[in-house]
């Protein structure tokens, strides 16, 4: 039976048929725990994310799963709500459960947190934000700085001079903020207002923050939102204030989630290539799980082009 299940040794067709019929009849399932004790592999990886309700992250998870499944791996997902203590707890727990690797997106954790949790012995890929400066941690991310720069430059070229930014939660989106500010500086424009308001990267957060911006005198004529859910909330706020987008106020988002093309007007946004980030993270994790820590850590940065639609 073991040769039929594992496929590691040749078995005659007749024998295979008899064994497979017996397996179906008996309802036999291999003991995964016993197998993992023999091989020292669980064929499970953990994906730790800030917010699984954000439409960006399920697409990323789909890319990761597509990348690891051909090698017989499965992923289980932990959603931390962006809470640093929960992220640390998840790291400890998945290490205790014996996962073979981790893919992590965190706004808060440090090199020390990773070292304490993994002992420096477990393959880990860091996704999103700045690269993690750790000799054993690979990183994959979108080019947020360039994407935010292009988005802001696009608004400048449309003649806007009061361009606000709706920033994300503390610790997040630093490269997006840098790209926005750099584009304004290159155009000889000031950040307006200063400091940029923050949100929790939700639709309601965007609606609330942009509603407050519209009370300013003079109000901004354009808003760059650091994610698409915030930008969709900005569309809500503009509509509630009786403004027309983009004639009265232009709005640009970041991520290019599916809903960005479905709202009215369709949202101009920066692509954050979720499925490609997931697939790349899978490939980098597979290399680490196979080769260990022999090679130096590396960072892969994927392009983030601007998609111009009706909101700008």
C-alpha cells in the first residue's frame, strides 16, 4: 500500500487498482502526523496578514497557494488585525506547530521579533513595505515609492496644486508617503495639509478623513489615497458633499483591487501586484526550504504602474 500512496516505487497496474479499491472501501487516510515525524516536514506554511477582509490580501493568498501547491504544500492564514502582539503570538504559535515556512506582512515587527520567534532557523519571506534587513529573511514587495510618485505626478500634470494624501496606519505605507512627498517637492508644491491625515485603510476611514478635508478653506482639489478602500470612501465623501469627481476633486487610490474598476467613476489607482507577490513569495520560500540559509537574503521589487481611469 505504501508504494501506491507514495508513488516512489513502480507498482503493476493490477496491484494499483486492487489497492486503490481497498483504500476507497476502508476509507483509509495516511497519518499526516506520523509522516511529518519521519520526514521532519509538515508541508504546511503560514501566511500572517494584517487584515484578511481587505480585498487585496485574499488575492495575494491565492497567488501564494498557487505557487506552493505543485510541491504538495498547503497554507493556513492568520489575520492579525494589524496588532503587533497578535503578530508575535501568531509567529510563536505557527513555529510551535512546526510549519515549514512563513510568509509575513507586518507594520510593526522587528528583526529581534523574528529572531526570537524562529530562532533564525525557519525560512521566512517578508512581504510589503520596506525590505527586512535580516540575513536569513527574503523580501518581496511592490515598488510603492515609484507608484506613489507617478500617481502624484499625474495629479500635478492635471493642474492640481493642493494635493492631499490620506495616509495609512502607523508603520504602514512609508514608501508611498515618500513617493508622494518627493513628487510634490519636484513640482515645487507643498504638502497640504501637513501632516497628512491617517486612516485604518478602510472605506469608512477614507470617507471620514476626506469629509474633514473638504471642510478646509481652501480645500484640496485632489486626494491621493494610500489604498483603494480609502479611495472608495473618498468617493463617498465627495458625493455626500455634492462634489463631482473628477471635475471638483480628483481621487487616486493604491492597490488596484477588483472594486476599483467597478465604482463610479472608475478609480484611477496604482497597481499593487498581489497575485504576483504571492507567487514570488512562494518561489522564494521554496528555495529557502530546499537550500536552507546557504545564500544571502535578497529582495524582489515588482513594478507598480499607474492605471488611469475616470476619477482623475
